[in-house]
C-alpha cells in the first residue's frame, strides 16, 4: 500500500499569488513521485483551477447538505465539481474553535460518502484527556459517534487521522510508538464495529508536528499508512522531502 501524505494548509497563505507559487512548487516537485499518494488541501478559495495530475485535491471541511439556504457554507457537491477527491472532516480546530460536535461530523461523513468523495476523519485527545488516561475513551467515542449508521459498504473509502491535539502545531510530536498504539486501538474499534477485514484495509494516518525529520519514524511503522501535515506543508522543500517518502 502506498503511503498517503496529506497537506493541510489551514487558513494559509494569504494571497492568490502565494497560493499559486506554492501549487507550482509542488506540481514541479511531485512530478516523479510514485512511492506516495499526495493530497493537497488548500483553503476553499484556492481550490478552483487546480485539477492536478501530480497530486490530488482535498478540502478542509464542507457542509452536510448538498444545496440550499445555508449562508456561508460549502457543499460537497460543489467540491466534487471542482475535482476535489478528499475532504478533511472533524479536524480538532473545527471541533474546538467552531464547536463541531460528533453529531455534525457524523452528518458530514455520511453526506461526503453519499457523494462518493473520500473523507479524512480526524480524531484525537487533548493534553488534559491524555493526562487523565482517557485517550482510548475519547478515540472510541469519536469513532463510534462519527461513523454511526455509516454503511459498511462505503467504509473502505474512509481515511482516519490520529491527531493528538497536544501535538498539533506545537513542535511536540507524539512518539512514533505511542502513535502506533493509538492507531492499533483505532483499528480495533473499527474491527468491533465493521469487522476485521475492513479494519485491516482502512487507511489510518498520523498528524501533529510531523516534519521531514520525523516523517520516517511514523511511515516505517507497519499500521501507520501516512501523514497529515500542517505547518510543514507550507514549506515546499520540507513537504517535498516528506512526500518523496
Ligand atoms: P501540524 O498540523 O502539522 O502543524 O501540527 C497538523 C494538522 O493539524 O493537521
């Protein structure tokens, strides 16, 4: 299985020009990359006009209905029309800053799958939850609620990203061994709900202060199928090193 490397630009960069420059460096740098599958998730406003060949396009969120009176929202159907393949859902910044609850994440996952897009669903514990020994409990709840009533037949398109919140944007990455333990636990929960065959097949990534120096530590673990990269994805040289595997 090829590793999946996902760039999450978050709310960056601040101009169309800077976004084009970033896209151009990636297009050039990724031309001959075969070892990994690369997905770039820019802000919505930079998605258009980027039907790319050397990597796939992803969005950072979307709404749970495909059309109608929902001021300010973006429909998964609109994303599909732009050539978007993947959609990040339930990122901790959305859960914490925008108050997205498990129930909303669940609605979004179902709609994205209905439209045959591929959700990248983020789960992970806060520093406090980790301290209290609640990591597994949090992961189990986010998975059970997030995938409630999702048809098993659609689950093979799902990607899950284990993103411990305390490791995101902090320069304090999770140890590869600990990341693997969490990933194995996620697989166990998936297998309890959807069966062993699917749990073996589903792709699970790690995210949180991943960079070119530590990427190999995660990618070399059997069971971790790729990385969700925030800060380092805005530095083309750094991201290309990660993406080249
Ligand atoms: P980071 O972000 O790589 O900057 O820690 C990861 C993420 O939020 O997906």
